[in-house]
C-alpha cells in the first residue's frame, strides 16, 4: 500500500517598515508556499485586527493601519485545498511599533517694556528625545531639544518695540524613526517703548 503525505502549506510574514509614526500605513508582505488554493488568517495581539484571504503560492501584500503602541501580527492559520485540508498554525509573526507624533503648546509673556526679555513657555507631549523649532514673524528663529514636559525659554524680543508673534514650526521626535508633529499655537507679545524725557 502507498501512503500519500501532503506537505503543510506555509505563509511567511515580513515588512519593510517595522517602526512607523502614528497615522502611517504598514504594508505586510505574505509569501505563500503550498498547493492549490491556500487560505490564510492573520491576527494581531490586541484583538483589533483579523484578515482572511485565499490565493495560490506566491507573494501578497496586506495594508494595515495600527494605532499607537506595539503590535504583533501573526499568521494564525494557513490551510490548503488538499484532500486532507492540511493546516499549519502560527506559521509566522512580526512586530510593528507605532510611535506617537509629538505635540506642543506655546504661551508667553503678553506685554513687556522695551529692553526686557520675553518668556516663551512650551509644554511638550511625546516620547524620547524631541527637537522643537520655532520662529517669529520678524524673521527670528530658534530650536531646543527636550525629553518632554514644560520648558521655559527667555528670549530678547526683536524688534525692540511693537507687536511680535511667535509660533512653533515643527516638533520632531526620534524613536528609531523621526516623527514630526505640528502646533497651531501662537504667542503674541507687545513691547512698549520706554518714555523719553527731554
């Protein structure tokens, strides 16, 4: 008597972007090996993703949009259409990390007299090392690096008198990948001229 042994189908999972910023789409590559139609089930560890598809041996791509955090995607089941419907469980897995985009708020001293400095107050939310870039509407600019939280900068207003608007142009965090956030906050400072005695 002859015994027919059918090989188990297989599906390997990979991605070129294992670490991304929030809002990004991650493309999962699925390489199938087996005979005939192959059914594949992919899940993740947070129970927020479940995907099934059927195809023949070859390469397929699946787009996912994971939330902030760490996600493990697993090919939980892969089955062929052999007479015995051979099935392999937990065939392959990979980890995707999604980093939060940093955010910032900006306030400042609202009014000062000519010759005084201005306090720019930044409140930074994010993770890891972050660089904050800011400018004013008079052509001035600056930047600083922080790990988050409250930062107070003392700056000399330019021009010496008048109304100056400060705003944040970008916040960059570096957690393996550079994530750039933006802020719509502005701080308006009015610099009053000192009285002149003649």
